[in-house]
C-alpha cells in the first residue's frame, strides 16, 4: 500500500481570502496504523481526504495511491436517491468486485434499517443515510480507510457498535481519521498530523499531535515550534 503526496498544492477562494489546504506538501502516510488528521474548522481536512480518495484534484502536484483506498467513509453523495438502499449497495459491491450478497447481508444486519433497506434512499432520514453509508464502507475490504466524523451517527449504543467495528477493521488496515473528538482519536489512532495553513506537522504519537492542536485552539503556537 502506498499513499503519499508529492509537492501537492490546493487552495480555495473565500471572498477576499484564500484558504490554503496544501502548500507544496510532500508526505508519506504511515502504513499499518491509523493516523489522526487534526486541524481547526476550515483548515481543509475534508478537502485533503477527498484528494486522497481521488474525488478532488490538487491544483498542483501528485497524489500517489496503490492498494485499495476507500472513499471518505460515511460519504453519502454517491447514493442514487431513486434506488433502494439494497440496490445502491449492490451497485457499489459490483463496482468494487465484492460479493453482492455478502455486502448486502452485512449492511442489513449492521445498519438497523429493517424494511427501509428496500425503500428508495430519497425517503431516508439523514441518520438512516449516514448508517447506510457507514455500513457500506465497513462492508468493503479496503487497505486504507479514509474516515471523516462517522462514529457520531445514531444513539449511544449504535455509536459504540460503530466504534467497535471500526477498531476491528483498523486492526488489519491503515487509516486516516478526522474527528472533532480528541478522545476518539486518542483511542483509535497511533500517530497524528496537524493541518495548519496548508502545512502538515506529523507526530509519531497521537498525543503530541493533540497537544499541538490544543495550543493552536488557545491562539498559541506550540512551544517546540516557537
């Protein structure tokens, strides 16, 4: 598995401001572990995940991917609203060359959609679509999972079930994990990187990345970078 950035730049215009997601970033994502991707709101974490998934192009540079890289886990934008949950799941399974019956059986058992699994996705609530998206992502055997705030779905019991399943998947795969919950990142991840103004600050211990982020949230640079 290879997932790396080579001289990648990406920015967006926001009125008179320019938001820099990446400024000539070159970075090799660690293999065989979960890495937390941490940053302030608007830092560009979700945009970076979409570049890693191949659903967004950088302005410059190359994103190199080998192995089976997931879409951003929990992403709901690819569901066809007029197809049922079952039909959407079958389509995705065929697209990725995975057994359709196994995928659909897994989703039915996990997502708790009951008879709604056979109804058009346009009739789903936001929570139901989120459960379908998470279960579909977990049904696929990816080498790298790209995860964006997915374990906040559902009630407490469903969130715990989702986190337990995610832990099992990550025991055999790599991951890049985005969450506003530092406690969740500390439980799931080994390493961490802070995205700030288009730069990535990598730490082999996730606790150090969280400490860096907390300094930034107080409006202070971490003392080791001063």
